[in-house]
């Protein structure tokens, strides 16, 4: 799906290559912390979470292959949405 942006709102749809666990949830919370004026909302199926809450993101229970919609509102919405999408789709380089 092509990126969309309208008046400080951006949306990205990604398919998770791995289950959404603590590391990416923490990275999303850090991203939200760096962009205090933006809101990052995640939706997977019927579950929603604000990216500021690591436990809320993990509680979504998103597993490999889950489609997640990231909606960012606020300043720099496109850049923040792109970074959130990168976090969600990044392959773990240091798996054991």
C-alpha cells in the first residue's frame, strides 16, 4: 500500500516477518518518546495499542504474518510512520 499523508496524519500497513515481542515493542515506545507531539496507534485485527505502552503493544498478540496498521498523527507524521514500519519489519540480526 502506498504511503498516505494528509494534514499531519500518515498510515502504513505492514506484515510482520516475526512475532511482535519486547524488543520491537520497546523500540516503538522509544520512537514515541522521541516524538512527544505525535501519536502512534497500532491496529492488528480487532486489537489496538498506543505505541507508548510496551505492554499494550505486546498484549496485541501479533504473530508472524499479522497485518498491522500504523497510524501516526502529529508533526513529522510521514517520517515517524516510516520509522515505525521499519521497526516492525526489521529482521532480527542477532537471533540465537
